[in-house]
C-alpha cells in the first residue's frame, strides 16, 4: 500500500494503471473518455461520432451517454439527435476554476514573454495523450499558432508533450508510451524515437525543443515544472514560426527566456499554499535570473509574488524521498 501511495504521489498516475492493469474501474474511465470528446461548450456529437473518437462500441457509448445525461453531465438535443456538455459539467468546472486565481498571475508572466517573442506562449496540463491550455498569451503581432484556454494539443507532436514525457520517471513514461502504442500508434511513432534523446537533453539543459512535428511551419520550446497541487508536471511552452525561428535561434534566443519563465511560474506554483491566491497581488516584472552551466539560479532580489516560495529546481534534478525528476 505504501509503495502504491508513493508512486501515485510522484506523478499522479501508476505505470500499471497506464498499462490497463491494477484496480482501474473501466466504466468510470470510459465515461471520462466520452466527456473528453466534447472540445468546447458548443460541441455537438452523436453516439456514432463519440464511438469513433473513443474507439468504444456504439452500444457501450449509448449506455454511457444515457447515464451521463441522467446525471446532467450531458444534454440530449432531440432535433439534432446529438449530445452536448450539460449543466452539471459546466457547474463542476466553474466551481473548480473559481479557486484558481493563481492562473491570473501565471497569465501575466506568460504575457511578459509574449510581448518579447512573436508566438503563442502557453501553460498546459496533461490529459491522457493530450495537454490542455490552462492559460496562454500572445502578442498583438503574433503569427502562427492561435490556441486558446481549453485548447487541446497532442502529446506526441508538440514540444510541450515531448517535454512532459521526458520529465516523467522512466517507468511511468515508458508505460504511457506503451499505452499510446496500443491506442494511437501513429502518435507513438513520433514520440518513441525521440524520447531518450529528449530525456538526456532535458537532464542537461532543462528544456526540450521540437521542430516541425505538429506542422512544418511551427517550432517550439517547452519546459516542464513540477506541480505539488496536481502531483505531476505542468509545462510552459511557446510555438513560433519556423521561418523566423530555426532550431539554432530557438536555443540561442528563446530557450533562455522560457527557462526564466519556468523559474517564475515554478515559484508561483510552489508558493500557492501561502498567500498566492490573494486578490491583492499585483503584477511584477519577471525575476532576474542568471544561467550557470545550464542551471537556473535566482538572484537575491525576489519580487513580492514569490516571497516565501522555495527555489525552483531544474526539471530533471532528483528530489529525495519521492523520486521526482
């Protein structure tokens, strides 16, 4: 029991769970798979469309959508013979978001970087084989990516996904990749050849670069940050036009700013149990950082937002006691 609790606390999931073993209740897992199909409040889907997206038999989907409708998680539209997200799901998500004032502070940090780089800067959390934008920022003249809060991006074909999987403990990351190979093999084909190189690069430099995976026109840089709240890694990421930012320029100009952003966001996240949720917090400049041997080192001057927080550690440094990387 102790080993199971330890592994759950490490990364928010078990490798055995990812592999379809353990005590996972399949009907609950499948119900959430159905809800994940609805990207946005306005999405309308029929049982056949849900079945195709989930890879579940239509009879199973029909029973799940019926139950979710009775619970208020979905609403049935007789005229369209389709479903949409219901009031209970909206109410649940709204009540959860009400306590996430930390996101407002993170958004300001993202905007500081977006005002300097013509791309889309994001803060994302994992959701099975995707990542979801909790916050984003974009300069007025930004070109290329146009993601918004709630947008989902593929784990296998983005810098954010490659950074996230590289940060996971090896056994958890390998189990996730094995599950991906069973359910979305085309995604696994993109990720598997790169995961070991990503792990090494992240360990040495603290970030991951992905060029042209999602689109030949988009290059990205991403930095994973450990989240005590979610007990897994969240990711700060940026997508830029490859015509403007080739790989060399990403390493030279973009990566240092993303490392600074990750340090600032990490400080906010680690201090979230203190006064970080107060509405009185004001926007402050990004903390000044110095890079020495590819590690982030904060200066003595820290702004009020980060007062009381612990120093962010490099993403791959070992943490005693819980095995996090």
